[in-house]
C-alpha cells in the first residue's frame, strides 16, 4: 500500500481585518507580515499538480489547512484540494483549524467543510475517527483546542488513547497533528508541543500503531521504530512551505509491504522533485 502524507498546508487567503477579532486578528497579521511569502501560491499549485501525477492508495492530511480558522479559509482550502478529495482521502484538524472558538462552536467549521473525508466516529463523546482505505485502517485524533492566547499547545485526553487501544483490533495507522517525538535539534517549546505526549506513548504500548503520521513542526523527518515508540513516526510538514536553513519542507510517500519504504518530495525550481528522506533513530531525539 502507498500512503501519500501531506500536512500544514496553510493555504493563503486574503481576509478583511474587520472580519477578525482577538487572537484571530493577531494571528492573521502575523501570517500576512511574516509567513505569507513562505507559502507562495506557485508552490501550492505545484504540490497539487505533483500529487495528481503520483500513484497512491491513500492520501492523509494531518491538519492546518487554514491559518486562523476563518470560514472563508475553509472554503478556500476545500476548493484548492478539490482535485484530491476522493474516497482515498483522510483528513484530521490542526491547531490552526481550531484557532478560534467560533470555529469549534456547536457546528464546527472543520467538520462542516471536510465531513466527507474525516471518517466515522468510534465514540460519540471522544474524537476518535476511523476510516478503511485500501484494506488498511486509519485512526484520527484531534490534539487541538482553541485557547485565547497565542500558543499552539496540544493535548490528547487519556480516555481517547485508552478507548482507541481497546476498540481497535487490527493493525492501524494513527494520524494526529502534534508530534510525539522530536529530533534533539528540532525541540519544541512548551507553548508548541503536545503537553502529555510521554503519557500518550506509554499508554499506546499495549496496542501501538504501525505508523504515526503528524505535522505541526515545519520540517520533515522519519523516526524509525525504537524501544519506547516501537513504530515509525513521520512528519510531512510543511508541504506548502519553502525550505530554508531551518526548515526541510516537503511530503512523503510511504510504501507498506514486506518492508516499509519512504520517498520524500521537495519543492525546487518551480516543481516537486524526489530527494532523500531524513531518517533518525529514536535515541537521536526525545519523546
């Protein structure tokens, strides 16, 4: 099976400042002044074109399709992704898709826009989404919550992890926005990481996934199975960002068979080209 994994798309959309308030206004100004040039439209178009030409069985998008979870941003993201939105697609939200409380509300904008591709719920009170694609089971978690200050902390409730490992009875791919392991040279601040990730990894041990897909930190890596997390962890963020000295950006195609093979694609000279994946042993980073 071939899984194509993209994340942290942050599709650009011009918004009226009068339609924003509080945290959303600050976040949008930060995006316009500091990050807009790092996600050029030409790169977005090149990514859609490249993916359309690749062979894959499942397309996984691990969150941050928007910047400040504005309704027009969700509409824009769906329009851009429309060529790729099929029954092979599985999407979970990122912290920017839950950026403001009105995006969550009684009728969450993410679910309203992408409900066809988020799978089915395994529990009415918990965010545990399930979807079978090509005979493989994909499980999605939501590690995000809207908070008033400008932070990006994640959290997965213990009951979500416990319910997942008790309900799932076959090998599965786990998709969540926040990392549960970082290379030592890519450590996150406490305002950016999943606050209880060590507990999550420990609780998963009785029934771990065979693959964990995430984004959030805008650089690429593959952590190989290790002693504490006996599964591969793949980061494909940001798939629509220009690489620089601090960020290795792109996306992965993961082929699962008798062994697992990883292909990585990066943007270079107006198109996406294949390059070498970035591998780490578990000991080279921290849970």
